[in-house]
């Protein structure tokens, strides 16, 4: 026999699953953007030999900005303005 407590727990679990799904769908583009930006920064260093000082600020710019952020960090490093090792 199903009790009221079991039904309440089932509803709470379903609400938690739906909430987690919504949060993951909202955050997914930001995660993809950050991974692409970090990949561009890594490839610029590994393939093209561009030396960039990897600091927490540079990582934050690349993670938030994605591809444009990584290009900004690379340009600032190339021109000797910031992130120069």
C-alpha cells in the first residue's frame, strides 16, 4: 500500500530531477564556450608556439569569453600588453 509520505518523496525527487535538467540545459552553452576558448589557448601554445602566461585572470577571461576571450588574451600577449611570461 502506498502511503502519503512515499507519494511526497516521489514528487520531490521528480521536482529535483526536472530542476537539475533545467539548470544543466541553461549552463551547457557556457561550458561549451569555456572549453572551446581553453582549447584555442592550448592549441596556440602547443602548435604555434605562442607564449602566454597562464594566470587565474587569463583563465577567467578565457572561460567566460570563450573564443573571443582567448583571442583577446593571445593578442594582449603578442603585443606585450598583458599575460607576457
